[in-house]
C-alpha cells in the first residue's frame, strides 16, 4: 500500500512539474511561418526555388513555408496553389516586395496564433532550419525583430538600425501591427527609403522597436562553400547568395553554391 501511494505521489509530482513547464512556456508552439517573396522575372530564380524545395517542407513540426507571388490578372485577392500563395498585384522590388509581404501576412492572419514568429527571407537566401530553430528557442515572443543589422542615416539626423531584407524575423504581435498599418506601409512610391527593409525598420523605430542582430554569411563573390566552411560560424543559419555578375553567370555560380550548402547542412539530417 505504501509502495502504491509512493508511486502515485511520484506521478502527481511529475504531472505538476510538467504542468508548470507548460505554464512557463505560455502555450508556446515553437513553430514559425516562412514567407518567401518569389518571382519568375529572372532565370536564376529557378535555381532558388529548387533549392528551397529541397528542404523547406521537411521540418513541418517547426516550420510552414510558402512562396509569395504577385499576379495582376488574379480575379480574387488570394489564390493558394500548393506551396505558392498568389496575391493580386504587380511584381516589383519597390513597392512590390513590401506589398505582397503584407498581403501574405494578412492572408495568414486568421491562423497566425499557431505561430511564434514569421520569417521573411529573400528567394536567394539559404536557411539552415535546425540552426534557426535553435536560435529562436529562447528569444522573446513579443516585440522581437531580428536578422543581420546595418546602420544608416535615415533623415541625415536620426540613425536607423535596420535588418536587411534578405532575411528578417518578426514576432507575431509585430506582424499584426504591420497589417494594422498596411495603409501606411503599402503602395509607396519607388524611393530608396521605401524599400521593404528600410521602410519596415523606420516604421518599427517609430514604435520603439530595436532590431536584434544575428549575422548572416554572404556569398557575393563566387566561392565553393566547402572551401570556406571552416570560416562559417557554428550558429550561422542564414546565407545570402547574390553573386554580383550577369544573370547567366549568376545561374551557374549560385546553383553550385546552393547545391553545396545543401550537401553540407542537410544530407546528414535526412
């Protein structure tokens, strides 16, 4: 009888500790939504989409991922086809990238509470998702804005610390804030300070939100990833791949880089 009571007490204690753990997590899902602006305007973008599709759907306990493309001929606001969300609008760098990003955020708003963060990389970026998940595991769930940060004079008086648009992270409360202010953020004239990353940073600065810096690794000149692997920090989760060459060379060089990065970071995972 004493043994039974002792065993029962242990189970009660385990249940109590587990419940306390869940309470401390605050119902945290540890899941993120990845929204990837996409386009078919350049040949090299085929390389990028193929690269993403190698791994973007393989960690669905932690990440849901979708491409976002604009279509001016769409007879409805949104159309989901497989892993591509089409939104009504014109493709452009400015204001197109910001506009379709906010449209996608608005599309997912009804289920946004399933996620902790929204990740907004560029199509050319390469993410190491297990490392990204490890980076996020202890980060704030509110007022969190992160990525590779830069500094520039916003109005030549006030400095602006901004996260590069190659990959930024927002907690879901900030995503809701962005959607609430879509009339201010969308359809801006084509000016440098209206590019999506600078505009977002300026808007969040007005809300007293400062960015959290986490460096990315850049491939802007061609290098074989396996030859520079020893120089890549162990916690790097984001690679920016944008070779400063003609599109024909970009296709060849960036294809090699994406394929090697996949071999380096994912072949042992699957």
